[in-house]
């Protein structure tokens, strides 16, 4: 199942995002519990994700999936050991954070404005001031079309379906034209049809040259087949890749 149009968008006149390979070596992460003892959540995980391919991270609850996603996105840096590299070069944290986006399982959105207004508001926040209002408006409208949100573009966010909200959350992250996108359980709470639509759009994002990585939990076989690469975690260790 695919979408009608592969997602490709020129944001604010930015150049092509190019080819990206995110690799990670011996990633470990630990936290200190309330009893003062250290608990190891990730154990020496290594692997790589490439642009053009949709990657999934799977595993049972408590396996470390979301923790790994947070580490790879640069949000968890303390108590972390190992290396993160982009195209073979160690990441520069400030630059890296401008190149990646992370979408949590539950995205908070303003529900009393429309879908299009949400995107317009996000362009004002995320894009440089020198980008004209005309260009920003075009970006918002392009994202609406690319994610199949035309029918609900003028509906209040609080009234649209769960699948449409998930697609809107993807659109909000697209505005900054990221090279790497991380999604934590993007299909949670959706029926099979809405879930497949969301994954199809993420697949298109990957095909447009981005590196797209998702945590997925108990996917159906039809959704699983849409992924190019899978990493399976168990008890903080990689057991398959």
C-alpha cells in the first residue's frame, strides 16, 4: 500500500538533503534508580540506518526501544556511552539536532485551530524570518497535499480522526526539512487501515531521501512487510538486525 505521490518538498529554498547514513557503535545507557543502584537499559547496541529505507525498531515492552530512539535522536546524552556517526563522521550535537526530528507517541497539538493553521503556525516558529510569508504558505499547502489532508485542511484539529492527527504530526516535523526522522509508535491507537496509511507516508518520506526510523509495537504482517530494515531488542540488547 503506497500513497499517490512520493513526498518531496523544498523547504524555504533549502538545498537537497542528500544521502544520509546514521551509524551507532556500542551504545549503552544507564539510569540511577530510587534505591541508588544503577540500572543498565541499553547494552552495547550497534547498527546503522540509511536514507531511502524505512527502518523499524521492535521488541517487547521494556526492551529499550524508546530509550534507544531517544539516544539516537540526541535527546539522551548523559549516562550514555558509545558513538553516533553521520556519514562516517562523529556528530556535532548542535548541528545534529538541527538535522533530526523526534515525534513522541502522544503529540500535543492545539485543537482549537485548523489543520492548515497548525502548519502555518509551525512555519512561523521553525523557519527563518527571512523566508517570506508566501513561501511559508506554499510549504503548508504542499504538506497538506502530500499527506492527503486536503479534506480536513480547514477542520479544527480537535475534530479530525486519529490517523489524520498522526499525519499532521508528520507534517509538522517536515517543515524544518530534516535529514533524519524518529517516530515513537506512530501507529498507536489506530485501526489497521489508518495505520497502513501512516506507514505508507513514512515509507514515502524514506523514498524521498530521508532516514526514517520508527519504534513499532506488535505490527500486523501487512505493516511489517512495508519496512526495509528491522532491529529487534530484548532486555536492552539487540537480538536481530
